[in-house]
């Protein structure tokens, strides 16, 4: 539980793999494997909720910053601390600061999400599959 999300998931996958290697067919072993899978999914979903909340927190700070700077947004999130945020929130998936990208008509604040890959702030499409690449985003367009 104290490990970063990626390390928790890696460790859970290792445990599942070891249990499978043992080729245990007992009810207890099967329950253990199923429990590890469920816990791994729970860890990832929890990190996703945290990422959504943190991106929204940054977007609110960006909007406060914009209101005091003639409608402009900063070039980087560093401009928000310490006046609008005590520090830039950390992405729960990689323990790095959340990412930010200015758009032609707005901006996107994002987390790399459960695939642990920076997909450049790519928003999750409505019909996304588990194998698709996207980030956890908060996009503001004007």
C-alpha cells in the first residue's frame, strides 16, 4: 500500500504470475489469484480518481491565474505555485508533476493514466477499449 501505484501494480502482477507458475488448482490458490486481480484493478481505479481530482484542482488554479492576467494562461504550471497552489500536484501514476499543454483555444491538464505512458494529453474517447492509449485529462476550451 505504501508503494507508488506503478510499483503496487507490478508487485501484484508478479504475485499473480508466481501463483500461476505454481500451477496450483486449489480453491484457495484460485481465490488468491482472483483477489490479486481485483486489488490491482482497485489500485488503478483509485489512482484514476485521484488524478481526476488533481487535474480539476490545477484547472481551477489556472482559471484563477487567468483572471488576474488579462485572460492569458501561464506557459507552465510552475507559475501557479505558490500563489495559486502550494505546489503542483503529483500524478499518482508516476509520482511526477501533472502535465499541462496550452492549446490554440485553451489548455489541457493531464495525468499519464493507467497505461503509464504520456500520450500528450490525448483525451479518452467515449468508445475507448482497455488497450487504447489515452491520458486522464481536464480540458478547457474557449
